[in-house]
């Protein structure tokens, strides 16, 4: 897993709980075949999901 500073991720979500939920949901989507939103050479869906969050490509929608 590549290193993405937790501070950068928390700036995007404002909460550790929200970060975990968002990363989990996105990793599940990627595992089901959703296309990657970032050019990233890693194969692990968790790494890809965290990179997408760090780059601001995905956001948590309340109520889902």
C-alpha cells in the first residue's frame, strides 16, 4: 500500500469515521468492477479508493 498521509485524507472527510465508511464503500464498488477515477499503478482496491479520496474524486453522500 502506498503512503497517503492521514492528515490529507482527514481534510477531505473531516472525520475518521466518514473516511473509513467512504473508503470501504468505494473499495467495494471497485471490487465489483467500477472504473478507477485516478491513474494509479497499484492493484489493491483499498489503495485506489484512498488515492481517489486524497485527490478529491469522490465524496461521501449523506443518506446512502
